[in-house]
C-alpha cells in the first residue's frame, strides 16, 4: 500500500468519525460543520444576512487567509535562501 492510499484511507476514516461525532453531539444542539449554518447567532462576519452563498465564500476566504498566514513565513524563508544561493 503506497503513501497516497494510506493518506486517502486516513482521510476517509476521519470523515466518518467526524460525521459520527457531529451526529452524536447533535442531541445538545451543537454543530461542528460551520458550512451548514453559523456556529452561533449574531456574529458580525459569519452570518446568513446576505445568503448562504456569501456565508460559504466567507468561510472559504477565512480558511485561505488562515492557511496563507501559517505557510507564508516558511515560503518567504525558502525564497530568501534560494536567492542567496544564486
């Protein structure tokens, strides 16, 4: 079994576990899938005032900004080290 197959197997297993945990905790009216609805009412940025599509794009945008801010220092460091080698 190659690494790609193992990774896909892990991701599939985690998706099943995530669905199970979310459904098990739905008894307490919790929602860990913020794509479906906002986590709480009255949030200034994550609300359904402008429709579901705007809410979904806002969640995706926040994710992209968070991912970029995590990876940006490493990318800049690599770029600086490659430019010094030339």
